[in-house]
């Protein structure tokens, strides 16, 4: 939909009507095409259904490819990959769709164990970067897309990586603030869950999303 969450001045765009257009589309899609129990599935359950041949398509993030291509599943070797479809009229004129949340991240603060935490992350993502990527399919660095050892570790990379690389070119602009989880990651998840499950109307859930973001930004001194 081309939404960014908020701009450089911490002004939200989540009050835009296009958000309600999007959630209305997804709500109808869930009601018309999803299995009856889909609203209660956990984080990985839809990929497990896909792996077992019970879903024709599924949204996929990088490490999820390991579930979709599980050698013990029914889908292995018979999976096609594509970018998210373009939302016509999206605010950023994007040629493809993009994930609204854009994934997580790691922020380190001045805590008693910050040095140990940094050493661990360095050990995982730098010293053992190749092994980590082979085990997780989490391509975090550009050079990993051309690393022969990584590419030879799974047959599906030949078809998966072109679509993944194109999708990553339009990754969500996740701003590097400590309050990201409080203003976007958790509240947007709650927004979607409460609307899809019928707990709140889309309009009320949108207003809660906007109010929460403005409240956090005001409390933290980003806005007056």
C-alpha cells in the first residue's frame, strides 16, 4: 500500500484511508479462501499446512523456505516463488508489494551484559555467517547471494533467490528507533489480529494504532 508508518518528523501515515482498503481486502480474502481454523493458526502453522500439501500458496519470509522445502514434506521440489503482488494505487508507486512490517532487528543498549551480547552476535553473524545462512536461509549480507558454499547447500536457491532478491530491493523502510516494537511491530500485529477476528472494527483499530504511536512518540520526546 506504500505506507511507511511514520516519516522523518515522526508524523504517522497510518491514518490514511488506504490502510482500511487493505485490511478490507485481506479480511474478505481470509473469509473466502482460508481454511476455517486459519484465524487461530500460530506463526508457522500456515507454512506447515503448505509443506504438507494442504495449502496451494503461502506467504513466505526467508527462513520459512526451510519449512516449505522440508524433505519430509509433500511440497519439496514442487514450489514456485514470486514477489508480493502490486497494490494498485499504492502511495509509493511500488512496482511490487512489500511486507508491511519489514521484519525485526537488533538494538543494543548500555546494559551490564551488552559487551557479551555484542560478542555473541558477532560470533553468529560474522565469524559463522556462512554456516548460519546455510542453516537458516537468512541472507543478511549482499555477498552471501553469490557465496558458492551457501548456494550449493540447497537446490531450491536457484528458484528462490531471484524472487527473494527482487523482494528485498523494496524492503519496508524500518526506522532505527528503540521504540519500533512499541509503535509498529506489536501494534500492527494486534491491529490485524483484532480486525480479522472481529474483536474491533477496522476504523476503531486504526484509530487505536494511530493514538498509540502518537502517545509513544510524545512520551519519548519525538513530538510535542
